[in-house]
């Protein structure tokens, strides 16, 4: 009798969905309601409306294969024509993906009831987000590699309608200070996709290394991608003496871009200019005001050596580089840097001064002639990229002087840059050091943390960010969204990189995705403990496991 009772309870449990699953979805959906019952999914048919396209079909098919494998019962996948009619007439069962043109490209709806789960979306990103949500509703084992037949492979009956708050949900990675392999970048993209981020800001060039092959300037991937050693820890007078470098071939770049696109992520490359160009100048010293010699920097910081913008040959170089970059990256934006460009060389350089005179630039008490000269560079590059169908993004220094219409400002020195940009009619993306710099330590207990910048950005701090604070409602549409930046001066291993990223990126994902009324720190922490940490473990990521600060 006892045996039968135990068996009965086990059977009942196996029909129940994961307790609290709906509350543990990160980022939290806009609307989610639990209904009565559950749907068994081991061995279930998975069908995708052919109208959703090849990318969506591939993603849904991969989900079906994985669900079948992990649950121990094959889930047949098909793309039947007339699926929408079959669903409407109630004739078909399974997990059913339908196109619904009334939804935005990042929206989706899921209704699980009556022996089926119907997913409605209009485009690839909606499909991908619905799949991530379905995964989050299943046992965490779905993220692992081991067959887990004994798990409860059921979805709770529920109704979810979801859409992101912000269109720009980014994560940046500095590949110049330390170089990350294509495999490491793909792991970075993988975890971004799990939490519905959709922009990868790829920082490819800086004083300490040039990381992208440019066919018309081959020395960039022969000389500029190397530095003769790296400072040790935070000792600016040191050098470990180890030659360090690496670059991505154009083929690798295309591979990363395609990999990201399949995961709903657009890649925005960053080519820093006119400052942070020392590595390029090491190979092509004529790019500098003094003519060099220059060498890629072995220490961190801001170099006084910047591009000489008095020479036409500098613009020939920039147009060649940006022309190749525009070809490689199909996305809408190219980031042109613009931050931390000291003007000391321009003040001394006869050619830069001649350019200032030729353009009739003058200091006016607010900005110097050299700051206006940087505007000229920004505008020339912006006009060139416009001929390639691209828009520019620049760090908030590009607002100094006169910024030409159409540029997008990335506000890193706090949120003031975003406020000023929006007030002046420019689009803006938030990435303030105060909340979004993931190279800062994760805890006030600095001694317990690995090497990093001395600032602190805790999980709580990110979660508390109100991206629209201080932005008048009529300007809010200019705030495209937000991202976190992961500079890698002090990070040299993939384990350390992932530790700095996680779990902070999960808090970021809720700030990016959720309306303020749906954010709840207690629920979020509970979701991390109960579900997300097991997910990160199964995926093999390194992350900060303690939730206290
Ligand atoms: C920056 O952190 N210099 C944009
Ligand atoms: Zn010059």
C-alpha cells in the first residue's frame, strides 16, 4: 500500500510543472499568468509555420532535437503548410510556432493549454525569445548535455505576452586590451542570447592592440596587433616582457557576425578614432602628428599620441578601414569611439593648426578650436559612413562642440551625455560607469574580489538603474536602450571574464527588458538562486556565486 502511494505521488509530481517556474523567468516577462494544468513535452511534436523563415525553423528544430535528447524521447520536428488553419480548428497538438504579423519583431506570445503550446511571433527574434522562455519554464537540465529522463518534462499551462522595454539591449567586449578567441566570443554571445540581449558592441582597436584584419592596410595585422609585453597588475612602471597579440581574420569576423545573427544579435564594431589609435600608428607612423616612431602601448591609460587630422592621408586611411568594416558588418551602426582624445599634439602640429585655420575654427570660451577640429573629423567620418548606409555611434565626448544630426551618443561618463543628447534631438544609449561598467569590482569587500578597476558596481546597483530618470517624457524615445561595458585591462583569462560578466549581465537584462513596475529585486534574487545559478552551472560558466555585497 505504501509503495502504491509513493508511486502515486511520484506520478503526480511528474505531471506538475516546476514550482514557481513562471516567477523565475529572467528577464521577467511583461505579462505572465498561470493557468490550470500542465503539458507533457517529452516526445512532443514541434511544428513551425514555414512563413517564419529559415532562421526560425533552424532555431525551433534545434530546440526540438535538444528537448528530445535530454528528455529521452525524440520530439519530431516539422514545418507543415497550413499550420495556422490546423491550430485554428483545434486539430493539432504539440508545441506550435505560428507567424502573427500583428506582433512587433521582438514580441511573442505563448499559450500553453489543452494539450498544446501555441507560440505566436512575427520574426526571428520573437521566435528566439519564445524559445528562451520555454527553456526557462522547463527543468534546468535542458541547458545541460546529460540525458535527464527522470526530470519532470512538463510545461505549466500559462499565458505569456512579452515584449522588451528597450530596443537596444547591449553588451560590450574589449578585445584590444586582451584578446578573446572566436570560441570565447561565441560563448559570450551564447549567454547574451539566453537573456535576450540583442547588441554586441565589439571593441576592436585601441592603443594596446589592433584586432581586425584590414586588407588594404596589411601591417595592422602584422605589426599593430602585437605589443611588447603588458604591465603587471596595477604597476604602471612594470612590463612582463611577454609579446602579446592576436587579430581576427575577415573570415572569422564574418563567422562571428553570422553566429550572432542566428541568435538575434546584431554586432556593432568599434574602430576608435581619432584617439586610442597608437597601435595603428605603430605600423603606419605617418598617421601621427610627429611621425613616430610609435609602438602599441604596454600599459593602460590614455595616450597623448592621436591621429594627425591635418593630413589628407589620415582620411584616406580611415575611409579604407571603415569601408572594409562597413562591408563586413551588415548592422545599422558603426561605433567610431571619439572618447579621450587629448589635444596636446594637435595644438603643436603645424598641419593640424593649418587645418584649423583653413576651416576657420576658433575657440569660443566653451570649446577650443581643437575640440571643434574633432567635430570636423567626426562629421567627415559620419558623412563617409552614410555613403555606405551606416550610422555612427560615439562616446559622449562627441557632444563637445557641434555634433552633426544623425549621430547616436553613448553616454558613459554618467547619464548626463544621454540627457544632453536627447534634449538636443540625438538618439542615445546608456552605459554609465556608475551602473554599467563590468570591469569594476562586484563587491565593496574589494580584498575578496579578483583584480579590476577600483570602482564598484554591485548586482543591486545595476538593478537599481532607472534608464529614463531625468529624461522628459517627450524625449524618452531618443533613449534607444542600454548596455554594459566590459573593458579588459585587468582581465586576461576567460574564467575571469565570465566572472565579471555574471551574474551582473542578468540584472542588466531585467533593466533592459522589463518595465519598472515588473522589476522586483527580491524576486530576481530568488530566481537567481533557484534557477539561473543551476543554469549557469550546467552551461559551465564562471560567475560570482555569492549574492551579498
Ligand atoms: C570609455 O570608457 N573610455 C568609453
Ligand atoms: Zn597633426
